[in-house]
């Protein structure tokens, strides 16, 4: 009986380790995980969840490269990042030094990548760098530290959050935007803090 118990315990441990490894490989250094198939919004209930995969967040993480110490990289992995014709927004939030930091990208109505932006409090700046990797379903923001309070090694980035959303209309259709807001959206709740490395 003891042998059977030990064998079961070893099997459970192996399954746990394999499952943990799979998550780590798909989302390296992840600090936020999200449920699959949880897209909501004013019209999301009309269509099955598998049609909202381009908004469906799997996980997200912050990281740095020692060769590029002036930047923070913020990545979001989706179930299937197929670009759509309608207006979509992808945003990564965190807090530093009492101010909210936001890295986001807007994709235009033709599905092509639009501009990447970084906010630090009320200050909003367009940045040149960002990666939309549809093959691996990942968007990565390349954020200059100088634009988000210039955090130093050992500092904490807190209240990490990720949001995706789809709007059917641009700003020139303000009334329709007001009525429908995001017709589909996903919110990955508060994740772990990130310790600045470099």
C-alpha cells in the first residue's frame, strides 16, 4: 500500500512539474495570467468565444535585456492574434512612483499596425518601437525607461494589468462609440509586481 501511495504521489508531482513547465515556456517570466474564453463587451455575447481570440489574453510579462538597460519590454500573449479590420486597442498598465504607466498600440480599421504610445501619468508620448508578432500571437511594447519615470534597479513596478478592446468606430463617430463602447474586450486582472533589474 505504501508503494502504491508513493507511486501516486510521484505521478502527481510529475504532472504538476510538466504543467508548470508548459506554462513557463508559453509565457516566460509571466506576471499576469488570464482565463481563456472570457471576452466580454457590449456585443460579445452575440458571437461564440472562438471568434474573439484576437482579444483573448492568455498571459503577459515584463522583462529587460542586459544589453539594452534603457528599456522595459512588455509582452502580451493572445489565444490567436489575427488582425481584424475593425479598430482594436491593446494596453499594458503598471504603476511606478505613484503614477500610472501605460504602453499601448491602436490598430486601424484596415488591420494594419498604427502607432505605439507610452503614458506616464498625464504625459503621453508616441514611440517608434513595438512588435506585433502574429505568428506567435504576441504584442511586445519596447518602452524607454526615461519616459516612465526612469526606474532604477531594485525598484518595483506594481499593479500590473493588461486590457484589450475592439471598437467598431473611430473618433469621428463619437455618438456610436458612446453607445457601443468596446463591443469586445478582455481584462487580465492585477498581476505580480516586477522588480527592475538593470
